[in-house]
C-alpha cells in the first residue's frame, strides 16, 4: 500500500514491519541484522495509543527501510514468554521503542510522538554512516 510519509516521501508500507512472537525470535533477528539499526516497537493489546500509532510506525519503517534500518514489533501481552521479555527489557510504558545495534539497546523512545521517534532513528542512522 503506497502512502506519503511524514517527510513527504511516497513509500510502500506493506511488510515494512516484521512481527516478533518470542524472545528467541527477537534474538534470532538481532543476530541476523547485526550491523544494522533495529527498531523494536514494544506494545500491548490493550494499549490504545499503540493501536493509533501503528500506521505512523509503518510509514516511518517504510521510509527508512532503504537506509538499512529494520523495524520489528512485539505484543508484550501475547504470551507468557513475551511478558517475561518485556519485564527483562524493563518496559514499563507502551509503546516503547528500543533501538538496537547488535544485541545492545542504544536508545529508547517512549510514547507516540512520531517526531521524537523519527529524530532518534535519523540520529542513529547518521551515526551508522559515520562509523
């Protein structure tokens, strides 16, 4: 589905965000995308702001896909395993966005302010290009 992003680019949102259903799957994806910026949206089924922000997150993901960023999302209350993962990651508020380099969280953004998330992603991608 073609959509206009926050910065005005027209992008295809389909499959811009990958689902994660377990801690093992997250670990596998972090290993697979080692060297890339990985952004994980931690959300909950009962979180209305999470639901409202999903489209914006998909647009941000589609916009930065060609820049080497990978976007994931996990439903923290999907299973006992995902609940444990959210606790181990110290996620106290949803949505929370964890930006990873390898298996390390390099930045965390909370809330549904698209500009804050965009700025964090751009900052990390700029640092990636300098490295």
